[in-house]
């Protein structure tokens, strides 16, 4: 929820509110090709969350974006 809140504040022009991570949902994880993507509503382990965030960042950078949060917001 925090990432979603920050994402919308950032998109509305509050540059300092850039989200730390992409908002994780099934569509985002599938598009980025996240291996063994869990149902995001059942994602409750920190290590699993960070694995997905890192995978999104790698995917985003391979597409010329700064990180997963920028890719998710722009695409």
C-alpha cells in the first residue's frame, strides 16, 4: 500500500515521493517474467518480496529504465 500511495503522489508531481519499489501485482510480475511469481495477495515473506523486486529491477534496466518502479509507472 505504501508503494502504491507513493507512486500516485510521485505521478502527480511530487518528485520526492518516488516509490522505492514497483507495485507488485500479477500483471507486472508476468510482464517482467518473474520466475515462480506468487499470488501477490499472499506475499508475506520479506526475502520473497525482495527477490521479486530485484527481478523487476533487472528487467527494467534491460529495457532502459532506472528501476522497476519507473518501468512499472511508465509502461
